[in-house]
């Protein structure tokens, strides 16, 4: 049984090869993303393709996959906004994902971004190495007692709420459904408009038609002047131009993003010798109060291992039984 991987990085090969010892699939690794052209490279007898966050699985790609006899699209990630689910359903291709591999990995990265932006440890590190021991410009604020607004309290949002409660913060949240376990821990569910008034806002909802550009000029205006905004979910939740505007006026005082709307042209590559033509990311990188990481929130040893185990297990179960034990992992 053959699985063709796309957008493969060295760390993917390492963890999948290690895990595959227990499964015995034939794994074919491709570095390039899956698109209409690269789909043509899929060899006969390939049962499944394994893709990541920036592989755009459009109806046209799905048509090529169907033609090649591919039966399964296995996402090695949680989010699935990049797959045309309807087209897969119509083509009779099953789609599975890794609904929860290590929510703590992403939640902890969101917290790392908050602490870095607040206490400026990235600047202090460089400064001290230059033998500059001055504290000017490094002042932060106590997290204890501040209000944290969380949008989306699923697996990652819940892990994030727990950490922030531990810091002694007041945690307010917006979700389509309030979570009883979180309420018992002290999280207050409020309408979105109220949650946007928090000192720090962290986004943990999926990207879909309802949440696209959830943060826009209008919602930015509802925030307190000086808010910190963190996005470790998907770039499309934020209208980048509106956020740049809010950073210029000081409406937003800090921005931490691990995801970016146009990231597929940039992230997971070394472009240090290239000219970046995306003016929006260049503008964002020019702000001293903006921290950008290149979609690394998931990137822990524990998460990679769990991703490989769940993905190979999903493919094995779908090939053997046509269904999965974990319903949340099966999208079609
Ligand atoms: P999840 O499915 O467990 O939770 C999502 C939560 O968002 C649910 O509680 C849901 O009810 C809520 N929600 C849905 N629509 C909403 C709306 N319109 N407003 C407010 N809440 C809404 O998902 P999980 O595992 O917590 O992941 C969240 C997102 O994080 C994923 O969709 C993915 O895009 C992103 N992610 C990012 C990673 C990274 O490395 N940066 C890694 C893994 C996931």
C-alpha cells in the first residue's frame, strides 16, 4: 500500500519513517506542494496522498487524484480549510485528518508569543550579547490580573485557557458552544463583542466562511486601544491590511502571528537569499511590536510523533474498514 507525501520536510521523513516501521506502507516523499501539476506525478497503485496545511486541494486537484485512483486524502494536520470537502465527497475520496495531536504544543506557543511580546526577551537576548545591559525600552506588564479573550475553546483553546488561568488572569471566551469544563474552571463565556475588549486576544477557532476576516477594521475598532492580538490558528482569520492600519494608529499595541494569509508562498522555506515581493509581510516585519513565527506552533517532538501515528493509523483503518474509530478524524 502506497502513500504519496507532498510538501515534505526532513522532519516529516524522519518521524514518518520511524513510525512506519510498525505499519509497513510504501512512503513516497515529494518536497513540492500538491497541485494540479504535481498531482500528475502520482504513481500507479497509490492509495493515499498525505498533505499539510498549505497544500491547496481544489476540485481540480481532486479530479486528478480520482483519475489516478487515489482513495484517501490524509491531512497530517488538524485544520482542513485547504480541502474542497464537497468535491472529495462527489469524487468518492475519503478525507481524514489529525484532529488533536498535541493541543498543548500550540497553546504553549501562543503563550510564548505573549511573553516574548510583553517582556521583550528576544530584544534582551540580542542586547546583552552586544554587552548592552541597559533596560530602557524593555518594560513589560504583569499578566496576573489581566483579561484574556479567547475565540474558540476547542482542544487548543481549552489548553490555552488552562495556562492563562494559571497565570492568574481573568479568562473570557467566545465559542458557538460554551464548554462546561472550562466554565467550571472559571472561564466566562461572553458575546464576541465583549471578548474583543480584553487586554490580550488569542484566536483558536477554525477558518471557515463565518470566521474569514473575523478580525477586520470594524472589529479592531471595538478593541481597547493598546490590545495584544495573537493568532496561532489560520492567517485568513485576520484582514492583514486592517491590522497594519491598527498597528500604525496604535489601536493594536502588539501582534503575534504564527500564521499568515499569504503564507503558502513563504513559510516552510529558506528565502534568505530572495527578494520578498509580498509588501504586507514586509510591512509587518518592520514593526518593533510584531512577532512573526513561520507556522511552528505545532512543532514539538511529541506533536510530530502523534501526527505520524494518527495519520498512518487513519490510512490503515480506512483501507481495512472504510471507517475510523475516531469520528472527528474523518471529514468525508
Ligand atoms: P477544535 O475543532 O478542537 O476547536 C475549534 C473550536 O472553535 C470549537 O470549540 C468550535 O466550536 C469553535 N468555533 C467554530 N467556529 C467558531 C466561530 N465562528 N467563533 C468562535 N468559535 C468557533 O480545533 P483545535 O484543535 O482547537 O484547533 C483550532 C485551530 O488551530 C485549527 O482549526 C487550526 O486552524 C489551528 N491549528 C494551528 C496550528 C499551528 O501550528 N499554528 C496547529 C494545529 C491547529
